[in-house]
């Protein structure tokens, strides 16, 4: 049966694969390079082959034109200026997202910090609302907090990803373990699709493409890549390179060659 969630999931993916460009960083770190002309950036990543963009409600209201690709509204927020930057609080609702025309919503949860319990409660409540309204939910699950001594261990990341699935998310965004074999265990332990976070700004294009290649071949369905795209000198070109690896099953070398020759 075709129903609301499936229809909307098809709007933020292509053939079950995702290239999402998060642009919610303005709350956390301010109007950094790449996020001052949001409409232009959305158009550029759309040209490259992105399947969705992700942003907060205020920016959605200010867009002059509706995006040609999927639109995800982020429901969590915190700032680097605050006393507890790891504490993500709810700043929007599923009903608001529906009114604004979003195709999905996302929630950020940091596992291992002292505010973890309230973030888990928020995720569970939003998951229930998403089921009521037929709205897809992306859970951004990060191993990040005072209680984690080794946040990048594969078993920690696998646990973090599983928590999001257990509480009702349709897609999990989490960090890459660093190699294909260990990330396979993360994917195997998570009963819903996984996309990897782009992480901090990479030193080279090869770094982000190799990470993407490893994640895809380990079973991930795509990436949610922010700063490595919107702060790239040629955002549409790096998205096109990601598209080649994720959608066309090309090698890192083929994607790099296309990126160099653009």
C-alpha cells in the first residue's frame, strides 16, 4: 500500500539512495561561508544531483522559490555560544513542518552527555507524531558527550545508531567508523537505513569521497553532507562527484577525475 511516509520518502531519495545537504548550521555556528545566500546554494546543490536539503523553519519561510528537491525541516537546536552546546532542544513541530510543506523532519540526539535522557524523550515523542501524520523522521544520532571516552569505536557507533531505530526513526544519520568492514557491523545492527554524516570540513576532496565510497559499500544508502558541500569552492561539482559514487556506483578515482575536469 502506498501511504504518506512512503510518498514523502520518495521525495527525499532517488531509487532508495540519499544525498542530503544539511544547512541547519546557522543556529549552531552562525552565518558562515556558504550559508549567506541560501536560495542560491540550494539551486547549486540541486544542479549537482542532491536529493534533499535540510534547514530550520525560519529559512524555509524566507525562501523565494520552492526547492526542486526534497525538503527536510530540522526540529532540534543549540548554539556554540551557550553553556551546554550538546543539549539539543526541540524548536519546531511536525505540524509546523506540514504547514510549511516539508517532506520530512529531523531530530538531533547526542548520546553520552548528561542531557541524553531529555533528547531521547523528545525523539520518542516526535516519532509518534510522525507516525500520526505519515511524516518521515531522520534521527541524527551522535556519540558525543562527557560519558564517552572512545566515541569513535565501532561498537559505540553501532549502539548509537540502533537507539534511533529503536525509538522510531525511519532513517539514521550517524558518523562513519573509518573503514568499510567495521561500518558493516553498524549497518547490520540497525534495522532502518543509514546515511553518514559529512563531519568537519575535510582536508581534501579525496577524503570525503573515500569515506562515502566505504560507507556505501558497507550498506549505507547515502550521505548527509553539509560543510564539505556548502563550503566547497564548487558545491555543485562535489555533489556531482558524490552522485557518481552513490547513484552510479563509480569509483573514487572516476569521481575525482570528473571533479578535476569540471
